[in-house]
C-alpha cells in the first residue's frame, strides 16, 4: 500500500495557519477551519504524490510565486466566506 498525499492540502493548511496568526475572523474553531480548508481545496487543483521523490518534485514546483499566491488568495476568500456565514451558530456572551 502506498502512502498517497495531496500537497495542495498541506499547502492550504499551512496558509490557513499563517492567515489566522495575522487576521481575526468571527470564529476559528476546528469546524470553521475545516470549512475554510474544504472551500479553498475545492477551488484549487490537487497535487498528489506517493514517494519521497514525488514529494520533493511537487514541493519544488509549488514554490513558484503564482502557486503560493493562488493558495493564499483562495484561503482568504474562503475565510471571509466562512467568517461571514459560519455553518454553526455563534454563541454571544
């Protein structure tokens, strides 16, 4: 059995963590973070690999500025959408 991984998922997760460190959204619970990742991942092409060589090649290819900018742009768009309309009610104090 091969260990199939999607580099785009890893990149989106990292971009989301970077975004949340610098920006406040209405809710950053685990559910909202999963919703943000799902929305962003549905807009981005998957980049699967199964070997160390494939991982290195995929990482190298994804270091291009347009790829990084596209990932962050889709994460920001998804975060704004989820923040505006979270899939759960927000408890008010």
